[in-house]
C-alpha cells in the first residue's frame, strides 16, 4: 500500500475522532446535569483524550501488533497491551490534575496541587482506559489490514514471478542443445564403455526428473540442489577430455537446510555457456560454503570477453529475473554480487539459513 494512502487513512481517522468528540460534547451541553459546559474545559479534555488515544493507537499500531501479535505471541501481546492501557490512563489522569493545578495558579496565583476525589480519579482512569482500549483496537485493526493487504500484494507478485520463472525454466528445457549433446556423448560411450554410459544415462534421467517434478515445491533440501549440480557438472565433463576445467567444492554441513529450488543452477548454466578456455584447469570454479547462519555460493568462470558485449541471445534465466525472484523470496536477507571484467565473471550469493523467518510462495 502506498505511503500516501496510509497517511490519508490516518488523517481521516483522527479527523473523525475529533468530530465525534465534538458532537458528543454538543449533546452533553443540553443535559441538565452536564459537568462540562465551558468550551475551554472541553478543549482541554479533548486535547488530553486525543493525546491518550494517539499514544494508545500508535503503541499498538507501531509496536505491539508487529512485534507480538504478528509473531503469534498472543499472551505477551495481551499482557503488554493491558499494561500499556492502564499506564496511559493513569498518566492521563495525572496530567489532568497538573493542568488544573496550573490553571488555578494562573487564575488565583495560588500554587496548590489539585487533587480529584477518589471517585473522580476512578471515573477519569476508567474513561481514559476506555478511550485507550478503543484506540488500541482500531490501531490493531489498522495495522492488521495494512499487513494483510501488503502480504496479499507481495504473494501476488511472488506467484507472478514464480510463473515467469517456471516459464523461463520450461523454455530452457525446450532448448535441445544440452540434451542432444549429452545424448550424443552417451551414445559414443555405449560403444566403448557401456558401463560408464549407463551411469551417465542414469544421471541424465535424474536431472530430467528433478527439473520436471521436484522443483515444483516452494522449498527443497540444499542437499538435493547440490546433488543436481554434481550430476549436471558430470554430464558437462563428458563433453571434454579435460576433467579439471571445472571444480566444485562443498564446505560445511548441508543436512537440514532448505532453499528455494533452482537458485544456483541458472548461474552455473551461464558459467558453462560463457566460459572461455575450457581446456585450462579451473576455467569454472564453483563453491558452496555453509556457516552457522548462511549459505555462501560462488561461481567464477574465465571469460575471453565481457558478457555484456556478447551478441548471443541468452537462452536461460536472465539476471534481472533471478534478482527479482531472490528479492521476493528472501527479501533483504540475501546478498547478490555480480562482478565482471575482461578475464573473469564472478557470482557471489549469500542466503540465510533460518527459512522459517522468511516468506514462502
């Protein structure tokens, strides 16, 4: 929701709040037992009621609602809310006494702290508490509505991004170059080494099964994504006699960690597509490092020219779509750095491990 719309909603509510108080006062003036007939007294009480209501409204709107209720800590929300309401009502009552003391000093030049009777204090605290409760409820509803609306828009954007990503993945799958080259290489191996050819054919089958079925989930185990990457690299290696042109390193424990599917793979596919000097060792260097709270991915490939200068139309996922997908899934919790020069193209991606704190599809 736009910031201007939120500000307009707030302004409209407080305008309605002032009008409602004024209307109630005008009705109360006609009552024979009215205690407040003077507009000055009413203006003073209205100011204090507005301050009390505003403090209660924004305590719940800005602090209690997002910190406790959104997180599902209902009991803490209720306890903190009751303490806040009682505290605000008590402070408002003390402020009223101080104001009356100030008015007496100004009118009669007599400094004497004005104290209401016990009954009056109970009525004041009760009245201010009711105002605080009403504004707390409305502040909570306001924040809940805005949160719901923003979550809905975010999910719609995420679903749209997911559909576009799946479409891009489908287009990449339809591109037959990698599949045909791999099948041709396996066909050649069948004549010379049937056992090895069978191993590679099973790996290709696993890759296709992974792409067609497993990536439909919102989150997948990191181990499955890395297993896919290993098999993909193995299939790429059979296209060259130099097995050392690509290195793949995994550092740290990977069990029990989930990530969004196909996060690393498009960067690796681009590395194989654009890497130069594949006859040299280390033309492509891939590493995944797992720490206590992060998954650090790095993919570096040798480049004979800048990728931006290439006239070849990319067939995989574009960087803009990948960046958008990362932003929608991981929000500001991830870090993506793309570095390009004449000799190398490097991708550095850092993902958080605590997935339960983040949004899913």
